[in-house]
C-alpha cells in the first residue's frame, strides 16, 4: 500500500484559519421536546429530567409502570405518553429508501490518515456507530538480551538475564509473530505498575526480535539500560509520565520502585540466611570453604555447621598475614541449602532465589552475613565490593525488598580487573541499622544525599504552590501561604533553598502545607455557601484569601480603588452576590490545584528517582526481548530495579472532531471518558500546535471525566445526555478503555456471567446514546492471550461476543515496520476485511513519517 506523506494530509493555510475559529453550535434542527408529548407538562418534564430522561427515545422504551412511578402520573396517562413518543419517533418499519434518508445526517470524523479513513469506508469514524480498537503485543519496546529482570514462578523470585528466561521457557512452544517470535509463559508473574500502584501481575508471553541499534542510558546511581529507542521509561516532566528512550537527555529523571513488597515464605532460617550471606561474600567452591579473618565469626560458623549438618568442619589457620585467616572446609552435605552457590566463583556469585521471597528478618540476616564478610562499614558509609555483576544487580533488588535503594558503580584495579561497588547513601541508610550483623556495627548520623527528590521535582511543586497558595500580594497583608522562613519545606516552596535534592521528611512537610491550606479554603467555601455574604464575612475570611483582592475588580467592571472601598466601607447590595461568586470561583480553582499537587506528591513518593547522565545510540545487530503484561503497562528490569514500559488514535480524533464538516470534522466537541488515566492534555496541545491551532481552545472543547469504577463509568453516560440537552454540541465520545473496570471488578470465571450482563447493559445504553444524538463513539479495549491459541496470533479482545457484536466497526491495531502502525478491519456490517498502514507523530495520526 502506498504511504502518503504527512504534508498531503494536513489542512492548507486557508483551511487552518477556518479551524482556528471557535467551535460553532450544531446546524441541525432541534428535535421535539418532552413537553410536546400529551400529558407531559413542565412539572412532569422536570421529574423525568431529574431521573436522567431527556429525550423521546428514553420514554419510548420505558414500561408504563416505570414511567408512572418516575413521572408521578397514572398508568393510563403513562401508556398514552409512551404511545405518543413511539409515534413521533416513527419506531415502526420503513422502506429502504426512507431509511437511507434518515442516515443522511450521519457525519464522519477523520482519523488524520487517509489510509485509516479508507479502511473505515473513506471518511473516518462514523456517527451512530461504535468503533472499537484493540491492540497487540510485540510493540518494539524491548530490552537487550543481557538485561536483568525479576519475575516470579515456582514460588520463587528469579533475578536473571532476560535471554536466560526466554531460553528457559522456549522449548517447543515458540511461534512466529510479526517481525519476531514469542513464547507463552502462563505461569510467570512480574512486578508491574498498574492502576497507580505496584502489583504482581501475570505475564502472558515473552517476545523477541532482532534490531540493529540500541539506546544506552547511564544514570547517576549506576544504572546501565540498553533498550530500543521506542522503549519507554517512567520519568518526570511536569508530572510522572512515560517517555521514549530516544527522547531522553542528560539531566532527565527516571523512576524506580521504592520497595518490592511481596508475600513471603519461610525457606530458610535466620542462621541459614546468615551463613549463605557469608558464603556469598567469602566462600568458594574449590575448595568448598569459607575464609574469614574473624575468630568470632569462625567460631559461629563451626558451631552452626556442627548443629545444622552434624559434623565438625576442618579449620586451617593461615598466619602469613598480619591478621590470621581462618579457612573453614565444608563437606558435600552442606550443599543441600546452597542452591548451586557452592559451585560458583568470585565472578559468578549470586543470591539463592528463595532468599528474595523470604521474610524481612531472614533477608536482614542474609545481608548481615554478606556485609560482615565483604562489607566496608564505617561510621558514615556502608558498601560492598564484588567481581560478580549478577550478585551486584541482585543485591540492589534484594535491598529493595527492604525499601532501600542502592547505587552500583564500577571500580577498576590494574591487577584484579573490574569490580562492582554497591553503596547505600542518604536517608536509606537509616534502614540498614536493622541489619543483623554479628561482627560489625552500623549506626551513622543520617544526612541528605544527592539521591533524594531532585530540584526539577521541587521546582514544579513550587510552581503549583504559587498558583494555589502563594502570590497573595495586596496592600492589606494576608496570612495565607506565610510560614516561618526557618521551615525547610517553606524555603523549598519559595525557592529560597538551593539544595539539589530534598529528603522524604521535607516532602512530607510540603504535603502537609498543601493539605492544611486545602482545609482552610474548604472551610471558607462552606462559610460562603451557608451564610449571607456581608462586609463582616469578607473581613473574617480576607486574611486567608490566597490572591490579591483588587484583582477581582476587572471581573466586576469596577476600578481597583473601588473594590478596596468594599473592604474598608461597604459592599453595594447589587454587588454582593457577584463578589461572593467571584471569591468562590477563585477558591475552587485553588482547591483544584491543591488536589492536583497532593495527587502529584503522592505519586512522586511511590518512586525513587535517578538522573540520566548520558544517552548514546550504539550498533547492536542482535535480539531484544520483552515481557508481555496484558493487564499492566510495565515490568521491573535493569542492572538496578527500573520501571520498564510495556492511545494515540483517540487523542487525534478528539482534536479532529473540532474541524469544520468539509474538512473531515463534525464542527463539534468531544467527551473523553478516561478509565485508566491515559488522557494527557500535553499530548492534545502538541497535536494542536502541530496543526497551528490554539491549544487552549482545542482543550476547552474536550470534556474529560475520570471514571473510577464501572458504576461511575455507567453514570457518566447520563451526564453526557444532560450536557447535550443543555446545548453542548458534542459529536464524539471516546472511552479509553471500555472494559478495564468491568474486568477488574468481576475477576474470575465465577463472576464472568455477572460481568457480561452488566457490560451488555452498558454497551446497549451506549448504542442508544449514539443513535439518539447522532454521536460517533470510539472505544479502546484491553486484550488477553487466548490460552487455546497454539499457533498464530494469540491476542484476543476482552468482552467476548457481547463487545464484538455491539461494535459496528472492530479494528485490530499492531506495530508495523519502520515505526509504522497497522490497522486491520476485523468486523464491519458493510466493509471488507482489509488493513492499512499509518504513523503516529507529534501531529497525531498521519499517513507518512514526520519529516525533519
């Protein structure tokens, strides 16, 4: 298929001028009102609207009993109302010609790609229909073959290279998919970032493909991430968001889990764990022994071996050094707890897998043995040095089980080669005081480090502070936002501190400042709501107003001097309500910003943050790998634990619906129901700016609601009806994603029937809404791997036949070659099975790659 360039799909300059105008009201004639029905007066109409019934169709499908109860009329009157509504709607049969006339007012919304539009019949997404899109794995967001990953299977946590994992499960199950191959891993689970928290989630497949280039990212803490350019890492850019590796630059932030919190099991005792930690530090497989310079530890090991394994080990004393070295020789039966560690050498040492899933006390004992043997412990620092890269990586994962973030750096020695140094700094060292040493002691004074919450995060929070609490200038000084200059949190909020990073304690104090100020604003709002407004009320609340009072003058069409007289003398009667409403609106805006800040701080605290030091593109010409996590968006991987990522069409449609009709739009607005937190205003602005549109105007024409559960999602359909009834020219509804909440709330086969029934009702209400108001409905759907699919593509959309039959157009999205996307028509009442190629660029969905 020939691929059009993006320039061929963009509007001309003349057309763009037309787009820049504000969205006009729809030109269609208004339909009949409820009050046009016999027996429905203003009072009955008000009752129906209060129950969410705004149109004739809603009345026509009701039973007489339901309508009588809702409207407060008799059953006889209810029957007459229903019959009249059905007659007005002409719900009987019509011939094909008349039906065709009814469809003449159907509109289409361009996707931005002529190829994609052609797949949908030539004009784009159609009104009075549901267009469903679902996607596959194999997205090219992969990592190099030597990337360390953690996963769970056989009641153990494994930390190993992803190529090892793929080869372990490969067997005879590998099948070809797109440009690579995939292997089902139905028993494997990974730590993923899902619905705003870390969860252990099932992986369905491992995927691999060959690539020529990789992006190598090195960080301040010692991370070395080798990933494809399209692979996304969780970072910070005026909020926590995913960012492609190829777009990262020096100084950018990337996130890592703050803690790996797991259900544990007891495989080892604390003494077993201490012994294994000591062996990982000072043991060797040839001869099978432990070498230690402490007589106290030597005596403990001898006693442990005697009690645990029933023999007295041979101890050789090497006196060639200043301090004696004890070599404790172990017998073969001791290897039963070693999990292969006894066969390792200094370069291949590792942590036995069962340690990772052990209780906290067992992990502390293992670390006690390891640091007693190989740790450099002083009053101010603690670190461990090893020749084993795998052991260094595993230590960073094990420390994270305790909520401790480590740094891993290289140390080169001309005689002995390269070593890995694992170090813990800053406030995380507080938790190391719990380590169960037998020889050493660690009790330092805890100081801040450069690895806290960086200046970039602090500056953005400070900006939010100025928008909602600070900036309270005016002749009459106010107490809002005024705190002691000695408070570290306040110094950072007002940019009086030049610290490169802050610790958790300071961030918690900042959070309290926002929270307490929110309570003050809400108390003022309650007061204004329940009390008559007067100059006395104004003087009472004035000290806590976070803005210059005189700034309200412009909206009241008076001079600033006049509004100051309102405070000093008297408020005119005809200005009382206006002034009150202006104060309320201003405070509500500030409260909304505070909630945004609190939500952001809460999200920031879920992660540790690292700083990118370099980004390089290298030749690779080898395989890259990826975990497929259908219900999540990420897995944890890297030489140190890092979040590795695993809705562009909808966002493009939300902009394009605002085009005039002759340019592929619908001259209307969009409703976006967000169930997974995918809506990004920044992305909408980016698309609008690329099309030379006013980003703020475009955003104002998109109504967004975050649905927090399936009931809320269902309720929002009624809200859409209400908005249209009130005159909003809504022409497009986007639901991203359709099935997420239904799937989460009705898990397991036992609840499948209940889920499908509720989903069925929801989809039919959605169909009725689309038909009644001539809406185009675009929904995204989640996917799962079909366990019965042995060959070919195992990707299956969630929702089964209920969603499949309800969707007018069903489209399968997958990645194509050279960064393209492929859309395949799976089901349609009037279009053939076909597929097309398109690209996702800064300008949204287009036919060709964006040119430099």
